């Protein structure tokens, strides 16, 4: 599904799960087409000004290194890797918690 330059690459099961990963924002040079979705399943892919931004939950360091190895294997130039604060989560299915009053 594509919405305003964003493509959700995750499969939704409709079930809520407790996750313990960290949300990362990874930027690569060049605008990737949707055919690269399989390589980055579970990540949201957005194109912007000639770059592609991958945002999604990474479970642990080996998972992160696997994503970075895929980027390298595809011959893409890595521009940045950023761990986002714990309360930030990509995608339309995310919900922000409201403080208890």
C-alpha cells in the first residue's frame, strides 16, 4: 500500500504483541522502488528528495547488522542510522499512549 510516498512493508496480523526492539530510522541514497520491499520486510519505506528512509523496529544488534548487510549487498550508499526514542513508532497502526489523569 502506498500513501503519500510511504509504503508499509510489514504484514499485519491484527494481534497486539509486546515488543522489546528499538525503532530505527535508516537513510540510504537513491529512491528505492517497491520491488525492494521484500528485502526490508517489516520496515516502512519512504522516499524523499532522492533518498529512501527505512523506519521500523529492530529486535537486536544481529537484526540491525542483517539490515545493514542487505543495504551493502544491494550496493546502496548508507547515509545515516538513528535509534529513535522509545515512544516513537512508525506506521498508521501505532498509538500514542495518553497519560493517566
